[in-house]
C-alpha cells in the first residue's frame, strides 16, 4: 500500500522527518505535531532562529509579512515565506523554502520543504510533502458534517484512523488544482495531479491524473 509514511514522503525534506519515520501511516502523527514542534524547537540554533515567544521559532532568513498572524507552537524554517494576512493558528511547521500565501490559514499541519499553499487556502490537520502545491482556493476539509471519526478509503479497504479531524495527506510533488476540495481522509500519492474544481475523497495512487472519481489516468512523463 503506497499510503504509508515512507511511500508518500522523502523524510529528508522536513525538519520533522526523523519523528515522522516512527509512524507507519502519516495521519498517526497528527495528534503529535504539537509535541514534535516543541521537541525540535529545543534543538534549533540561536544563530539561525529567532525565538520571539516561548513556542515560536522563526528562521532569521525567513520572510514573514507584518500582517501575518502567528500563533504557536510554530516553526518557520529557513528561506520560508509567510505572506500578507496569512493566519497560522498554531501547531504548524513551515518547511525550508515553503510558501504560505495571502490569506491562507494553517492549523495543525506539517509543510515539508518547498511546499506551497500560496493563495487563499485552508490547510488543517494535514501533511503536505516536498514541493507539494495547492492552487488558489484549494482546501483540506478536515471535519465530517456528522462529526464522526474519519476513515481512509483504500480500494475495497476501510482504514479506521480514530481521528475526528483529519484533512489530507499530500505526497511529494503533488499538484492540486484551483478551488479543489480534499474531503476528510484524503490521501494522494507522490507526483499525482488533481484537476481544478475537483472533489477528492479517499486514496488516489501515485503518478496519476485525477480528473474525477471515475476517471483517474496515468500521468505521462
């Protein structure tokens, strides 16, 4: 099954990589993001990182607009950019060279290095892999309307997560088109492209183009 942590992500591309390798499936780490941040924060160099509050670390070469709202626990890694009116509600890791864009909201997330959520995105209870990118207005829906626990639907299998809030797991180099909605428990394999205006539910394998739930084709090199 290519929904395991090591199938979706190159763990060398996140400051949290050594912690994530302890989890078979990446969503198992969602409840631990806060403690992971606090553990990593203790190890960060004072020469490279500012530490403006007890639970916030910001790389000195990161670009953070004055209008951005930052709530801890939070790590903004080297070379990252947090743009105008971004709303980081806490429990977030923004990886090296990652982009958090205009009016984007983050909550309980890990953005791997060079991940981009650049325009009007909501990303909650989710992990986005190396160089993953979401188009304008794409969101991770992290709570079912009936508030029941989220399952991951993989082919004919249903994996119980035990989580009430679980947005999406996006593998390395995933591209999500503008104004798409990733339903709770969405897992998208490495390199897959999702068409704009898509509604995604469940597991999408690596190396595909997702046009709709009935049309998932091979991504041509």
